[in-house]
């Protein structure tokens, strides 16, 4: 088929899209942040398309099972991925990833959510500045937990240590639940945690908030300063959720999915639900989202190298 005929065929497909059910793959089990993001967007896309958009959970192997499934799917817009920021981390911390980041086409970043450094009340620091000073004068005396080796929380710790010069010992956990239990019990001094997981325990006084990892304060907790404000200028680590399609999906289809997603994100109820979960809605362009992924890949490659983190066979996180 000639190039002209192929271009006309692709254009016809895009104009008709969608003519059947669309699957939105979530590479985690139901109930997590990625799954929630997908379930907030999918019914609105169904309304916009006039075709059903269904969620398909394909969790396991640190999100690579679901990611690989989408990467190998036809680039026709009928199999999408609600991706997460680990897409730009796994190539550097996992021994073998079955796909490359450029096996996907960026559609739009749906939302971002910061982490937060929290501490047990027995730790004699209340701010980022105090934490850094304490850790520098008493190197190795403080330890900090994160759920999942190679997770965004783990690398957020590595970046904090690198940028601040604080001498803090990382304590790896297999999941955030046990890490949180141990920091509440005082077995671990600090934790890099998801902000929504941590807020209820902060508000009841069982843990202290040191600083959030976004460049701006979280809408859900505007009284908690950022780590950048507290003495580490430029520090930023946010977890993002975003829609992706297999590489080579026609741009007109990409634009149509993005338009429906942006319209969903502009609805007050959707925006408020994301905000209640500690996330900020985005809805940027495919090129802007692709640039963020590229910047993350460059950033995390350096962090992993500087921290001496070795690739390993990871489980689910």
C-alpha cells in the first residue's frame, strides 16, 4: 500500500474512532492511586466517545505486566494505559524491563501527587532545615523508611540525601503498610510516604510532617511547607498518573483521547475528588507530557548512578 493510501487510511480510522469498546489498562491491582485515577476518567471518556471505556487491571512484576501488554498492543487507540511515574524509574532499578519508554506514545498527564517526609514525635526535628542540620552533625544516627526498593519513595530519599548532604540511612520495606506501622511505633525515625496515607496520622498527632516533595504546597495540606522551601532549593519529586498509548498510534486519535480526558479533568466533581486524594489535575499536551517523561528518565538515571543503586529483580510495588 502506498504512503498516500496509508495516510488516508490512518486519517479515516482517526475520524471514525472509536467504533468499538476501548480498554484502559491499569498495571496495578484495584484500589491504588493509579486504579482510582483510571476509574475517575473512564466513565467521562465513555460519555465523550459514545463508546464504553472499560478498566482492565493487569498488575504484577512492578507494573511491567500491564505495561508490556499495552506496549505490544495494536496502535489503534483501543488499548490505552493509565501509566504511573515508575515508567521512568524502572529502566534504572529493575534488572529486566520487557519494554522501553519509547514503546509508548504520550497522551496527557492526568494528575500529580507529592510524597511527604514524616517523623516519629521522638525525633528532635520539626522542619527540613532542622532535619538536615541534625543529620549532618550526627551522620548515620537517623534512619528513614520507604515502601518498595526502587519505588518513587526510595528514589525521593536518594535525591534528598544527594541534594541536601544529609547523612540518613535508608531502611527498605516490601510495602508501605509495614513501614508506616514501624514509624508510628518508633522503630524507624522517618519515612518517605504518600501524602494521603500519612495525613490522617499526622492530624491525630502520632506523626510529624517535615515537608512535602512537590515544588508547591499540596492543596490538601497547604500548611505543610515543601522540602524546597525548607532548605533544598529545586527539590521536587511528584508521582504522576498519565494516559499512554502504544507507540505509532495516529496523532488524531491521541488528540481525541486527550480532548476527552481534559474535558473530564475540568469537571468540578472530578477535580475535587483528585484534590481530596492529594492530587492536582493536569491535562497537558502530548508533547508536554512526553517532555516530562524524557526529563524524568534523565533525572532518575543520574539519581540512581549517584546513589549507587544497583538494578535488581523487583516484586510488585
